[in-house]
C-alpha cells in the first residue's frame, strides 16, 4: 500500500497475525496519533518514556519504529480539512497496533466524535480499561490498594449506538404510532425515543475477550455487569449470553458462581476462573466498599462508560487512567481523557494516561520487561512526590514538575 502523507519507517517491520496470535518482530512499526490540545505535550513526553524503557530492557536488540499517523486538527491541516483521513484508517489496519492522543470533536454541523467514528469504522468492539492503584497516588478510598480491575466495555451496541428519534420529528411520530398501535406500548406524548439493540453476537464476542484476558493473565473472576432485573431482554440477554458463552467455550477453565456454591462449597477449584454477575447499581457500590471482590468486569456500553470513570476516580482519576479499543485483529490504545484545551502547549498536564496506555501496548505486543520498567519507575517517582499539577494539588509536600519534567523523572528512575 502506498500512502500520500504517511511515511512508513524503512527500518521497521509490520506486525502480522498468525493463527489468531500477533507475530511481533524486534523492530515493529507502531502507529501514533499525536492528538489535539494537550496531545502534543503528552505524546512527546510519553514517546521518550516508552523508547527509554525499551532501550533499557533490551539493550538495543528491540526498538519501536514509530510511524506518525494523522487524525483531528493536524490531519485537517494536512489533508485539506479532512479530520478523519481514509489513509490513517488504512494504516491502522495495516500496522495492527497504534496509540493515539485525545482528539477534539469540532462543534456543530453534525460532526460525529472522531473517537466514536474510529471505533465504528474499525469495529473496535471492546474498550479495555485496567484500573489499579499505584502507591502514593491520591485516593479518596481507605484501602485503594484493593482496586485492581480490568473493565471490558462493549463498544458497538446499546442505547449508546445512536439510534434516536427527536421529539416532534416525523420519524418519531411514525415510530410512536407503531409502538402504541401495533405493540400496545404506553408512554407520554412527545417522548423522544431511543433504541437499545443488544445482540447475542455483540455480547458474546465481548464476554469472550474478557474471559480470554482472565485466562491469559491468571485472573480470579469475570463479573458480568447488567440491569437485567429491569431490562430483561437487553441487559438480561447480555448476562445470559455471557454465561452461555463461558460454558460453551471455556468449560475447562471456568466455574460459574452457582456451581461454586452447589458443587464446590464456595471455594473456587485450583486454576478455575469464577464467572459471576452483578446488577449494575450494586456494582458501583461494591467497587467503592469492597473492590477486592472484583477482578475482570464485562459490561455493556453505557454501564461501562460510567463504571470505568467512577473506578478510575478511586485511584487517581482520568489524568492517569489508560485504555484501549480492540477488535480481534487491531488494537488502538488511547488516553482516556480529552484534549483539555485550556492547558494546550503549556507543558503542564499529567502524561500518565497516555503513558500507561503505552504500557498496555507494550504488554499487548509481549514486551512485558519494558512495561514493568515503567510501572516500577512510576512508583519510585511518586514515592518521591514528584508529580504534575493535578496530583500536586491533592498532596502535601509535593514537588510539582511539568509534563516533560515528569517524563525526565521517570526515565531517570528506570532501574
Ligand atoms: P477533558 O479534555 O478530559 O478535560 C477535563 C478536565 O480533566 C481538565 O480540565 C482537567 O481538569 C482534567 N484533565 C484532563 N486531562 C488531564 C491530564 N492529562 N492531566 C491532568 N488533568 C487532566 O474534557 P473536556 O474538557 O470535557 O473535553 C475537551 C475536548 O476533548 C472536547 O472536544 C471533547 O470532545 C474531547 N474529548 C476527547 C476524548 C478522546 O479523544 N478520547 C475524550 C473526552 C473528550 P482541571 O481543569 O481540574 O485541571
């Protein structure tokens, strides 16, 4: 494939897939999108941290060949006003792994969020958000060290997928008439209407990813989160299809919570992952009161959106929480916060959300040693209370540094 504006580095090799597994060369080409607003600040700081960790871990044997891809405002400047160039999508499909900074959603004109467009165009059906505590991070919890979960949020279905009919529109009136006259539904006059599609296919592929992650990473449980007590066919369907999938495809590796009590006296047999389910509202409560009871969570789209921000807030907030959107072939890692335009080009904000998304990316390609170096350095730097403004305002005796200063501190403390 030839590209118009994207320059593939000649020194690197593309990642490929064989038998469903990534084949990662020693010099893989990885894509990065700088992002808008604070994007350039956090991206340049993070690139330095990732490169330093890889160099330190592998002494030059391995190296990332970075390839800049363009989306958002920078793309609009290069591609004549196109914020979402087709060749960027083609390059992400080609490279299989990329990381992106936050992107502005230009207001007006029916412009869809670039992030939502990216997920839909590439069918990145699972949003993965690991949330864990790092010693020294300011937290409102008494025992934040109990928080260590990975949330798998379904990305393509649910009320979130945008099938909505505005109050008073002809489409709304047509649908309302059908629902009232043909289906016997009752609701107030002029109600705006939204559709909540939830399919066996969409639910099963999400739950499959969550359970496979639990298997690969020796996790103890997978909790299916839902409001199936109220929305029996959509949210309840998600729960039921999740259990079905677990028993059909992972029978030897899992035990359901029901089986746990009926057949194993409440003790999970050695090496088995417990599959359980919890109602969404109680999950929010328990994740604050008894977070140690949760490990991997599989959620639908809207529940997962709320839940991942709420859990992230327990251990440092969105300035630090990492994330990825993945399909069976492609993974796009991303900062979970937005472009924070008021801080653009001030070299001020916390680069950790993007930086830890890069740690996830290193783990995804199997470069665990480099990922560990960054995690360990972060703990050391925090112990010295060297932090960016967002943490400094929550800590006594902190030494506030800039975005690049924080990257310098991390690199200096990689041991
Ligand atoms: P935001 O950019 O996430 O910023 C909200 C606040 O969060 C900031 O004012 C700041 O808080 C804090 N914050 C965000 N990133 C931080 C960081 N790296 N370090 C420290 N603090 C950080 O949300 P927004 O202002 O609602 O959205 C702005 C733009 O971003 C919009 O165009 C929106 O569409 C876009 N957006 C993009 C993504 C994405 O690309 N994934 C996600 C969300 C929003 P303080 O003011 O308290 O310091």
